[in-house]
C-alpha cells in the first residue's frame, strides 16, 4: 500500500486530478472542502513525492497555483488500487 495515499485528503486530491488536465488550488479546495493550510500541506507532500506537478503564475497581481497528476502519481494510484482490490478479494474468499 502507498502510505501517501492512505490520507483521505491526499487520496481526494489525486482522485480529483485523475480526471482533470489541471486544477487550481481554489478548485481543489472547493471540491475537497479542506482549509487552505491543510490542503497546502497535503499538496506539498504529493509534489515532493513527484505525484503532482505544481505550476505557479500570476494573473494580474494575484498568485495562482495549479496542479496536474504526473505519470508517477497515476502509477501510484493504480498500484494502490490493485493492493486494495487484492485485499478485498482475499476478504471475500
């Protein structure tokens, strides 16, 4: 199991990014219903692990951050799901 994906918030971030080309910080915050600080901390861990790509830019004078799931992040999600599937199959036997 992937320890990074055991967090409800980090898994929700990955789940949101798996279907989006890019998602802004505010989009993620709205869809996950997390506080700025909590979301920022969890995104930082995913960026540090290479699961999520972060792009920072300015729109006028306002900073904007947007995020994209990387190939590594997608592969980690698939591996994590496979482990959960194997556990569920074993429990059903």
